[in-house]
């Protein structure tokens, strides 16, 4: 439907019952950073889904430590993001790309792990804004909680408390 303004002769198109003046306004295109963030989120979600069956095959303590490692990866990424974008400090990376990772750290026996080349590296892995940081926090929390299922307070007091402290630190 086209609406004509009688005072100045301008027209506006009405789409699906919207206000004719709002129908011509375009929604902002997604930014490259938002697209990259969305792709990273999808990769991480699919990586976790693929990893769960592999974790079921491991001994309880090994699976708990793998879960804890993923949680700490997210925590350290949050810390590096804060250092880089809030504190304006230079971030130094131990591994700048997948080719820098020694063979002993590749865990090729766990077939369901994501390929190193599929993961974000360097500054691409950092949270550049609050929504990205919140996303990292939300990804870390389930890994911590799953590790706590093994490291119960009764019998694993020290480990349990350390995990709780790390959960608290990831929130800060």
C-alpha cells in the first residue's frame, strides 16, 4: 500500500500493517564483528555438542578435568579481553596460531574435539564488548558446573572451593 502525504506529496509504502513511515526505514545491517561473534558462538556450541559423547567415554576424573580446562579457557579469554579492551594492556599470546601448538598438546586421540584451525585465535578470540563477554561467561559456567558434579564438596573440598572461586572470578 502506498500512502501519499497531501501536504508535500511524498509517498511511503506500508508493509504488513506497519506504520508507513517506519516501513521505509531500513534495519541496520549486521556488522562484521557481530557476524564473527555469531559464527564463533555457533562453532563453540557445535564443538560442545560433539565433545559430550567423547567425554562419556573417559574416566570421571579425566572428563572432569577436560571440562575444567574448557571452563578455564573461557575464564582466561575473559581476563585477556579485560586486559586488552578495558585496561588497554598489550596481550601476549603463548600460541599465535594453530601451527604454534606443539604436537603433544593437540589431543588427536579425542576425535570429537574441534580442529584447532576452526577456533578463533589471537584478538579474534577476545570479547570486544559487554555482550561478547557475557557470552564467554555463559559458555564457561556450564563447564564449571559439570566439573563440580565430579569434584563434590565431600571428598574434594580444595578442588571444589577452587572451582567456586574461579566461577566467581569469571563473573567479576
